[in-house]
């Protein structure tokens, strides 16, 4: 009992300190999530707190639930109008763009750092997707209103690209652990699993959204229970979809979007509840990830991590964005911004846990490399998000300015 009380005291204290320091982060222009990551590191075994936490399996379980709730909240913030404007380019970025980023990063790492191709591609897969938590939160934190449907595209992409990154990560972990050859027959053998993950996740999300909305619309319950009911439904859907072999992350995002569209009452109450819950999940997630990291061990991985970050930020993401968006007639300014704002956050660090807890040859050093990549992305891209948007002339002057579709904003 005492240990549980101490854990609750520690978590509550860190949470309060982080919240109280958020005005400092705003004044410095620093990404809000990075603040909690640093607090977690300071309280870790190498910091002033001396808290030893190295249970990667527990971290993976907590991270799964937190990301599911974050994505469900993101779905609730995604209206049908946003989907209509952003679905095609966002889907291209979330599928082909993630694959292209993975391949480009993997090949360059293999050539420049002499890593085995399978491990290099695994590293590319882990950092291949943008982070919904980081993207949603930074756009809100900076109160940035973007022209030409860019904000909608970034939000939808960040919400639906995690399943592809997770699939690629699990595939490459299986290849690395079993020492399988990287050839066409091996890659083709994993395609049925991809179809099941995306297909089942999509169908489950749509059905789950309709059923949840039907129950909320028809069943009379105290108004304070609608939001917790939606949360419980999302968690049930997430776990049932995962047990069935589908992507639970895709399912809860789609469920949230369908629920927003189909609810006839209490919509704002449900959205506000899950917006706050999403903040709590993000804070807890980044505090936990900070505790997982040992700064003394991370230092040895800084050169490789910075090299991977440079390849990702300046080569792979921009090139993948160009290849994904050019067929839709997107202008070069929009392409440049989408390429630059490919923020990496909790998702890559979360995915880096998978090869660590698998029985393969990779250790916590792999996790440390990804951690360096994420911190670099948050610092460099997160800090300059407003500056780049203004430089490219993509910030909407007023909130009332009508939003165009992305393809209508050609230069």
C-alpha cells in the first residue's frame, strides 16, 4: 500500500509541476511535450529523483492505452468536412509516404552508417510516421490556423498513419528476429497481415462508431456519464479489434470520427472530456518515456541518432512528401511545409519498445537512438513550426477565412 501511495504522490507531483511550468514553455516557444519528457528524465535514475524504471513491457502496455485514447480524441476532433477535404492526400501520406520514408531512411542508414539492412529498415519503420499527439498538441499550443486545408491534412495523416508504421515495425522485427532475407517473396508473405490489420481496423471502427452513437442517442443516462461511456466503448473496441487481428489504433480513430458525426446531443461535452483526457494521456506518456531513458546511456547513441534525424528531416520526409502529394497537384509551398512539420513524438519512442521486448538481438541502445531522433525533431521542427508557416505564407489571417481543399492551394 505504501508503495502505491508513493507512486501516486510522485506521478501527481510531476503532473502538477509540469502543468505549472507550461507558461514557461510557451514563452520560450518550446514544444509542450518536451517539457514533460525532460521532467521524466530529471526524475529518473540518472537525475535528481533517482527513480529507477526500466520495465519496457509495462511501458508498452501503458503506452498502448494512452495512444488509443489520444487517437480517439483526435477522431472526435475530425469532422466529416475535414475528412472530405483531406482524405485523399492524407491517405497517400499515411500509406505510401510512410513506406517511402521507411525505405529512404533505411537505405541511407545502411549505406552511410554500415548498419545491417534489416536493422536499418527497422529503424526507418519506427521513425516513419508522424505523431498524432505531437501534431495535434503543437498546432493547438501555437494556435496556428493554416490555409488551404493544411491543418486538416496534417491532423488526418497523423491520425491514420500509425497502423502502417506499426505494421512495418512488427514486420521488420519479425525479419530481424528470425534472420529472414529481405526479398520480394518475404515481403509479399506479410501483405495478407497488412490487409487484415487495415481492413479489420477500418470496418471495426465504422461499426463501433455507429453502435456507440446509437447507444448514446437512444439510452437515457445522466449527462455526466456520456463521456465516460464513450471512453469505455473506445477501449473495448481497441482491445476487441486487436484480439481479432486488426489495428486497434485505426479502429478507435475512425470510431471517434464516426461518433462525432452521428451523435445528436452532448457532442461538445464528450469532446471536451476527451480533450482533457488526451492531455493527461500525453503528459503521463511523456513522463513515463522520460523515466525509461538513461541519459548516460543515451550519450553514446547521440552521433547515430543525430545522423538518422538529419536524414529523416532533411531528406526522407521531404522526398516522401513530394512523391505522395505531387499527384494531387499540391503546390510547392504546401509540400515544403508538410515535409517540414513531420513531427516525431511519442509514437516512434513507443514503437522502439517493440524490438527491445522482442526476443531478437536488439537492446535498449536501439531505443536510445530513436529517443535522440524524437528529441531532435521536437526541438528543431517543433520550435520552428510557426516560423516556417509564416515564411511560406500559409498562416490564415483570420479564423473566419474559408478553408480550401489542399489541391486548391496550388502555387
